[in-house]
C-alpha cells in the first residue's frame, strides 16, 4: 500500500499552512502580549500597545481553531492521538489563552491601577506560556512520544518535558518574542516604538542562537540526514540572522525576515515529520502514517472543495483588515482620554469643534 | 469517579457555560446590527447610542464565548479520542467548515466593526456588523449539523468499525439539523431580546435615558412575540420528529413506561431518580395530550420505555437503553414551561405596544425585568434534555458514550482539568457578570465621541 494519496498530501500541506499561518500571526501577538506590561510605562502607552494588535488578534487565533478543526476532519486519528496524548499540556495552553483573551477585553473596563495590573499579568503569562508550550508540543510531535499499537499515547505530562522538547519551546518563545518586538516597533510611533526597537535588537540574538542549536539537534537525530528539512532549517536561521541585521536599519524588512524565518522554521518541522503525523518512541512500527491517520477520499474531496473556495476569501478580507488598520499608533493619540466625555473636552480645549479631526482612511459618503 | 464520569461532568459544565454566551451573542449581535441600521437610515442620535450600548454588552459576551469556545473544539480530542476516531470522517467536516466559513468572518469583521468607527465609511461599517451577525448564525448551523448527526446519523456507512461519510448533503440537510437550527436561532433571538428588554425595562422604570431604552424596547418586543410563538411551534415539530428518530428520549421526557394509546401529558410526577425506575409514584396528567403533542393525533400510540428497552436489547444486545428518566422529564418540562411563559409575556407586551401603553405599564416592565434570565435556564434545560436524553449513546444507535472516552487519559488528569476549568469559569463568571451589570446599569454615556473621528471606537474598545 502507498504511504499516502495525493489528497492526503494536499491536506498535510494545508494543515501545515494553517499552523504556520497561526504561528506567524499569533506569534507577534504573543510577543506584544509579553511586552505590554514592561514596555508600556503608563496607561496610554499600554493602551497603544494593546491597540497595535486590537483589531486583529482574534482573527489570528482563529487560525488555530481552523487548524484543529481541519486536523479533526482530514486526519481524525492524528487529532485523537495528539489531543488526548498531550492532555495536560493542552489544558495549560487553553487556560493561558482564555485568561489572555479576557485580559485584552477587560483591561480597560475599570479605571483602577490594581485591576489593570492584574490583567497585564494575565496577558503576559497567557502569551508567554503558549509561546513556550507550542514549541514543546511540536518538538514532541517530531521527536517521538510513547504511542502504542492502538495509536494511544501511553506516557504522561512529564515525558513531554525532555531537554530536547524544552529547548524547542525556548526556540519558539524567543522567536515569537523577537517577532513581536519588531512588530511593535513597526506598528507604533514615538517612545513606545523606540523602546520596542531597543528590545528587538537585543531579543533577536538569542532567537537566532537557540533556533540554530535546536534545529541542528533535530536534524542530527535523524539518520540519514533529512536534506529538504536541512535546507529549510538553514533558510530559517539565515532569515533570523538577516532580521538581526535589518532590525537596526529598516524595521518592516526585519519583520518580513522574521516572518520568513517562522515560515521556514515550521516548514522544516513539517517536512521532517512527513509522511507521518505522529512518531512513536515505543516502536517505529507504531508510527502513524498519513494513510493511517486520514479520513476517506470522499471527505477529503469535500473538504478540498470547501478550502479552495474559502481560503482565498479569508486571505483577502484578513489582508484588508491589516490594510485598514495600517496607521502607526502612538501613545499621544490617547492623550489623557479616559472616557468619551474626556475626548470631547480635549477636542474643545484644542479649539476644535470636534468635527475637524483627521479622518485617516475613513471616506465619508454623502448620506441621504 | 472514573475518567468517563469526570469527562462527562467536564463536558457538561464547559458546554453549558459556553452556551450562556452563544445565544446571547447571536441575539445581541443581531439587535446591535438592527439598531445600527436604524441609525444609518434615520441619523437619529438615540439609535447610535443604542448601537454602541448593546454593542458593548455584545462584546463582553463575545469575548467569553470565543475564549470558552476553543475548549469545546479541543475537548473532543482531549477527552473523547475514541469518539473522535469513530466519527472524525463525518463529524470533523462540519466543524472545519464552521471555522473556515464562520469563525474567520466573525472574528475579522468584529475587529473591523469595533476599531472601524470613524475609519470605515458608514455604509461599510454597517455592513461589518451584519457580517458579524450573519456569521454567528452560520456557525450555529454547522455545529448543529454536527450535533444532529449524533442524534440522528445520516449520510454514512460503516467501514472497519468506523463511520465513513457518504454524502455531505445528507449531513448538512439532516432533518434534525434543520429543526434544531430554527429552534436554536429563534431561542437565541429570544435570549438576546429578553436581555435587551429586561435592561430597557429597568432603565424605563427609573426614567433614565428614556429615548434610547424606549426605542430599544419597541425594537425587540415584536421580534420577541414572533420568536416566542414560533420557537414553540418549531419545538413541537422537533418533538414529533424526535418521537420517530429517538422514541426513547421522548418516552423518557414524559415518563411513559408502558406503550399506551392516547397517552396523557403528565404535568407533575414523582418517581425515583434511577435511570430506569419501575414506574411513577404520583402522576397528574391531561388525557390524550401527549399523543397529540408527539404525533398530531390524540388517539395514536406512544411507545413506552420498557417496551423500547426490550426492543433495543434485541437489536443492540443486553444493557440499559433508557436515559435517567427524571432528568429527561424535568428538563423537558422546564424548557416548555419557560417557553410558554415567555411567549405569553411577549404577546402581551406586543399588544400593549400596539395600544401605546407599553412604557407606562409598570407591572409588565417589572415582569420583563425579572423574566429576562429565563431564556438561559430554558436553553440549559433544552441541552440537558437533548444530550442526557440520548444516553447511553454518544452517537444514537452507533456508539456508546462509555466507548467514546479517551482510553489512556487518567482520571487524575481529568480531575485536574475539571477542577481547573470549573474554578476559572467560576471566577470569570463573577468578574464578567459584574462588568456586564455595571455597564448595563450605567446606561449609554451622555455624549459619544464624534463618529467621524478616528478615535470613535473609544469607550467600546479596550
């Protein structure tokens, strides 16, 4: 029997794309979330930092939900083994994502320093923990975990915390942190941007180092050498190195470089895993192949039609969102505005009548 | 407790909690879009205030719904891996479609709406909130199609002991799904509408922001009346369909033990909480009404629990095929009782509205205020009935719940997540509840920021 069919290959690639999309997009959300508490010196700066990801973070997180749903639909065995096997790790990730999400929403809902401080901690921890644990999880997926003949995970939570896996987690944590710092430099103005730039210049160094060591470790674990994985891994490290140089010059180019680096990093991981979905450290006979893990050809065909119709559309309107909110955000935008009433006061003080604000990209059509 | 029991408790707790926010968000998103449309058309300041006020409450509900929704998706694999292996080929498809077709739209356009005040043209901005409302409704369709397949499996064949999809149209067009969708969406409008009506009544009784809340109340009352009555109507046909597809659930709902012709509808019964007690100790019933409710004919036969059990033992082998009768019996009654009470309230309110006496009727405003939480209880009861009434099956007739659980996840692990989620959800309920009521009680601010300014999202966003 063949190891995989064309449709299975397509879905393996598509699920890789969904995970990569998630890590590129939520990667900078994580970085920004980690930085918010310490980088923002006052309420306005923190608000500016929040607003840099405000319109997009929720849409970014949906990439994870769709990656999970697509895995369920296309590779149910993979979904079942992975999610039940990594039970406590996923529980911790879920709790972290929940406190982070409500942290974003509730942070500004009360005018109290203690209140905001509490939510800033939630956002910080809720961003750092998944940034670390996703790397741990993927290191375990490709590194192999105890899986029996029934495709069930037989280990426990601590089996997932090997030195190799933890270093993988450190790689994603440092990369997402640098990615987020660069994003914040690019998306904000003034003091916040300057400080984020300083952080980014430092943060990119450990990101390059840890990633290079971990990828080398990964490749050395496989004999014979996985050439396509090696090429992608080298490209990832080169892209990170490029970002380290560019972050001192043109920040948007540095951001492009970390984006490429994350794409290459995870492409290397997925190439390494292919044509399996889970590796068994118990017995290589229990490795789960694409063919073993997958849904029927009919289901894959249906899902392919749906994906071909909808994925381009998603890219268009998510892209449009980034375009609409492309303006750089400055803490001064918020002034001493706390409530809408203050906003009107401020505008009156400035001598305006509240009508002559710069409308940015807003086009106001004549209304009937 | 075994990991099976713990996993069931966790699924029940997290799902019901999640379902506080689902109908509330669907309902509030719809009415926020409705109010914004009125503002767009009339340029009346009060509709802008209403849009922003209800939108703000919708955002809180939305945030919690999204946060707790990820747990729902992960949970199938985490706690129910054998279920996932068994149904993945069929069940995964609508789940993935929900993400691709609805969640992406919902989250992206909510960001555009929230931060797009003053940045997008009025027309485009209005379109974004309708996209949000439409996608919340669409997502309900996909998840209900998935759930309906568990109630009434269609469009599949068994291959190597697993369900394999043969027709996606059969799954998406499942009669069970169509009724469940209509019932759920109408109930969601009822939920969101009652919350709006209740909060509006509270403010009107205090004479605060009367223009905004008078308008809001008048906006929701006709919808409530229509949705209230049609929810019951659709629910009736839902019940008739269920009598055919899952007769055991219906028999348990009315605690009918022996097959009866011209069965009466029980109003109040006392019996044991065992999963299959011998019978009832006390029973007050209306003659022939159950037969009529279930089939449309007062004299027709209603199958009893004991006879169905005998039939299923022949088909599926020895075992107990009845759900916990008392749970099915009381959850069904709770749902129906609340449904009728709400429909009555809404019809009276509509009548008073047409007589122009609604805002002056203190009694009705007070009743509306106190009855606003009832739709949540009805939804809870409805889902408890639907899911617990299906037991011992997770997929009716195909897979038992006891065969669905993750075999290698230990009860210690499930204890940790069960306690963890319950504590976290409890704390969030207190915090979110306080914020919700504080915002609701304060009413809209006297002056909103100028809608043409790029900072017009202040007061809504973080």
